[in-house]
C-alpha cells in the first residue's frame, strides 16, 4: 500500500478572463469568498501539500485575495500564451519531495475538497501507483487530474495546445478513473456562468 505518498497541488490562476468581457473572474465572490481563494482552500482542505498557485494576469490583485492562505505562488510571465505555460510553470515549482501532483483550475467552483481527496486516495490505494488519476464527468475528462512524478518531464516537454490533455490521452489505458456528476464540471467563463453559480452556491458553502 502507498498511503504515505506525498501529493502536491497546482492551482492554475493566471488566465486573462477574456470571455468575461473585462472583469477578472477569479476575484468574483462565490459563496462568500473570492473564487480563487475558494479553490485554493479546497486544495488545502483535501490535504495537498504544498499547494502552488500559478499567477499571471493581475497577479498582485489575485495574490492579495490569498493573504493568510498557506499556499505558495509562482508567476507565469508567459501567461498570455495560455494554460500550457501555466501548467509547466506550476509543475516546475512542485518540490522534489512530492511524488505526484493534482492539477486544478481556479474557476471550477463545484470541485470540492472531497473530490480532490478521492483522487489522492485512489492514487495511494493500489499495490502499484497509477501514472494518472483522471476525473471523468459522465464521459468528459477534465480537471482535477492527478499526475505521478513519472509524467512530470513529459508534461513540461509537450508542445501545442492542451499539453496536459496530450499526456492524459497518451497514458489513458494506464490511468485510474474517478467518476463525478456532470454538474460538478461547471466553470465560470462568461457572465451567465457567474449568475448561475451565484444562485447555486449559498454563502459560506463548503
């Protein structure tokens, strides 16, 4: 059994919120706290250590919302190039003591600490470690995803769009899969998404 495997977290929070039309969605209030703080808090509550938050667009404003939260921040100077650059920056910042990493998006408000912890539990439970633990939302693969350290170099060497997805596709047959309801897949991309989330998440919801 591998119950003591150390698992870090990477929260991708560098995006420009282009589809939101101007405002930075990561600063929006969801359930009584900024969306980015909510996401990082859930990573910590799941037991990920350390939790690395990748910043880019409006980095200082986002960092200010994490004041007092025991996480590490890393700046992705190339955040305008998209999520791949942020993923690589986050993985590069994971300490050598971590045997795996859970990669999350900061704009998925329905991802819970229990969901993240379930990925880690699945990783630790086997006699051998799966290289990947995939979240599947009724047929759709999406974050959070757990990558064993054996895949870190591959994540950083991939080029083109969706390097994380490329690695998932390449190792899909070796992966463990954890199933979630499709409703948990919702993210906040456009104003209508935020209005919907605001009605679905009560204040101070966990």
